[in-house]
């Protein structure tokens, strides 16, 4: 039977010393699980945590982005969202922006509440709330109602993604997080694919029970979030310390292996820790890079149906043609994230695929407007590059945070800094540029992705310099690349 001493070091045959017996690092004793035991434990955690988190984010993203489908759904017969609420394109953009303002404001408070109330309770509450609000959007009849409801949706969706990234730090070591963040984030691309397919099917319900198809879209996509919140409340595990579905030895091993590289369920963020995080200027380089990727992410999330409608696809076919870009991006995102973790090279992977995404947008901008097939191929390349560089970026950030308080605050701040970029994303695809192929949007996204690539390379070089210094002074590299 395993015993846990005061510093949580496990006395169990499953453990072997990391380098040599009795060796201690500057942070305390270094222990490592036997590889077969570690693999079994992590796999057991994965089966319980990762699919559930991915499903939660899929529902969240579906409920956030379906307004893009509603905008063009049955527009030819004036049964779309804008026509029936008498909204202009400008007012529609304001409604999108209001969601993102709420999203930015409430991310940090939500991460604090996630820790204080426990992940299962807080995330279940958020799901129930945003699901009900999404259904309510199906009853909106005016610009004011749509805008107000979208603001509330932003309030309750704000904490989910930074919360899930933070939540993974309770369960996984730094070199294990990127691929799991990728699986969760990739569910957004899967939601984009599903969203187009669902909108195509729901489009045939136009007029059913006296409701337009776009109203049915919001109602039907809000219901699963409400129902799933009950399941999440009971089955999402909070912390290794409280995981009764692990055996006592597994629980002790899960706690001990994260002693140096994980957040703790019992820890509380002190003001000193928060102050240190807020004044750690290297983190602002991460935030700036995330700002750069946020505009392409946001604009693709909200305007892919409009972009495909501008590629000579009409009616419900425009909804269906949103599926391939997201489906390809889903596969690419998983492969890139696995490779980034496997080779421990998150910065360079993000830089490479940001460049690929930029090339896709650049080609879309310079190709003539009637080159529909070529520009559709560029959309697939752009989406794959833009989406796939995000999980390694988040994994890179969390790998360079060394305390619970720093992880929770910095991850939330990182995504909050991305909010202005997301707000910019709602403005760059101008409705009056549809016939021109939306050049402003494509040029803007291309420029920002080149900025992301340059920022990744620059910060990578900075961390390499820091590692050379720490190797000389402390005999170990402290910073993840």
C-alpha cells in the first residue's frame, strides 16, 4: 500500500528515482513514476476527463457561433435573422462585438470562481445558463433583444475555455497539456463542421410550427447544453485529491507526480502571487501573440458561412460548404499539437502553422474574385493554419507558469487579451465586399498571422537565452520552448 509523507512523496514500488537515488532538485525531491504505471494512470484520467471537456467546449462553441449560420440561413426568402429582426449589417456586427466585450470582462472572475466553487459545479452552472440563453435567442424579435441576449451569452461563456485550460493544470504535467488542450480546442473546429451540417438540416424546417429555421437553430442547439449540465455536475472530476474513482495508490500517484508541475486543488491565490504574475513582463509577450491569433480565430468562427456564400455557393449549399474547412482543420490541429508535445517544440510549431495560415489568407486576398475554387482551397489552408497554432501556444504558456495562482490568472489574462483581437475580427469581413471576395478580412488576418509567427520566434529565442543562463547558474533549463 502506498504511503504519503508530509511532502507527498510516494513510497511505492511503482516509483523510481528520476536521475539517481536520493537526488534532490532545487525545488525538492525529484520522483518519477514507472513508465507503465504512469501510462495506465494518465490513460485512466484521459478517458474520464478529455472526452467530457471536449464535448463541453463543442457545445459552447456551437452555441456561440451559430449566429453566423442564422445570418445567412434562408436569406434568399427573407427568412433569415437579419430580415426578421430588421437588423442592418452594422447592427449585426455590434451584436457580435457586445458578446466579446462581455467575454473579455468576465474571463478572470470566472476562473476565480471555478477554483472557489470547484470545476464541476461552476462549469455545470455555466452550461445550464448559456444553453437557456441560446434557446432564448430563438425568441428575439429586435436588434435590442439580440444584442442584450448576446451580451448575457458572453457573460456565461466567458469562463469556459480559460477555465478548461486551467482545469487541465490540476491533472496533467506541462509536457502533457498541449495535446489535451488541442483535443478540446479542436472540438471547436468539429463544432464548426457540425454547425454547418446542422444548419443545412434545420434549414429545411423553415416555417415548422410557425417558426423560421433560424429560430429552430437556436432552440435545438441550446437544449443539449442544458441537459448535459446535469451530467457534468455529477461526472466531471474536480481534483486528484478528491477523485474517488481512482484507487488510493492511483490517487496518491496522481497527486505526487504533479507536485512540481501542476496546480493544486487546495491552493489559494495570494495577492503577492497575483502581483508577481501581473508584473511578469515576459507574459505580456505571450498575451500579444495570443491577441494576434484571436482575430483570425474570431472572424473564421463568425463569418465562414458568409465567406462561403461569397464563393458562389447559395442557399443551404453555403451552409454545407462550411463543413470541409473545419473538418480538415480538426485533423490538422490534432496532428500539430501531438507533434508539438512529442518534440517539445511548441513555439516553432505555432510559428510554422501561423505562417501557413497567413499564406492561405494572403492567397485569398490576391486571387481574383471569380477564382472561386482556388479561394475555397485557400480558405481550407487558412483555417487549418490559424486553428492549429492555438493549442501549442496555450500549452507553451502554461508550461512556463510554475504555481497555481500564476496558472489560473495568467491563462485567463491571456485569453482576455485576445478579446480585443476577437472584437477586431467582427469588423474585418465587410458585407459590402462580398463581390470582391472580402479582401480586407483576408489581408488583416494574413498580417496578424505573420505577426504571430514572428512573435513566436522572438520569444523562443528569448527563452533559449534564459535557459543558457539557468543551465550555467543552476544546472538545469527552466523554460519550455
